[in-house]
C-alpha cells in the first residue's frame, strides 16, 4: 500500500494527465493526495478522479512545491509515499517495480529511478549511476526528479 502526493499550481490540464498515469498503474495506490498550492481560479477534480481514493487539499496562499509536498506527506496514511509533479507522468509499471524493489530491500529508505525527459520534441533517457549517487549523496541531496 502506498500514497501518491501531487503538488499543483495553476495547471489543471497537466494535473489530469498526471492523475491518469497514477490510475494506469499496475499496482494502484490506496490514496492520492493532490495539494493545490492556491491555484487561481480554483478548480475541482473531474468526476474521472472522484472514486474516494483521491483527496484534494488547498493552500490558502501559495507556499511553493516543497511546502505542498510536505503538506501531502503529513496527511499520507501509509508509510510508503510516492511523489509525482503535476507536469510529469508515470509509466504503468513504475510503482510495481519500485514496490518490489522495496520488498526485496527492507533496509532501504528511498527509491529513485531513471526518467525520460522530454524537451523541444526530443526525449532523453536519464538514469543516475552509482557514481552519480555517491557524488551527490552529501552535496545538494539531488537524486533525480521528484517524480
């Protein structure tokens, strides 16, 4: 069981695409928490995502993506939390593979993965190597995308 936290601000169309990728997972989450960082105009989740699993939390004023992620993290009912930015989407087996990896490595506290970055009509596969992780572990705490 896992929870997905999605921070969003003024991008309901992108949010819908991100949510569709969550609901296309081969292992579905127990809850999806969308944290709206004071979007204007306010929006409602479409009926497509109102199955009782998706919860919308709104900030009264914008505080930024990190604070929105922390809001969702505090509200998550599960010990495993997956973050997804509203302008990203997941491949269908992402969580199945990451959950299996966590099951095989109970000592792990974080799982990251490669990603495909799309820019100006081109795609770039980015996979952090062990050397990259070692170099950045104590510098900038950068382990790839939040998604």
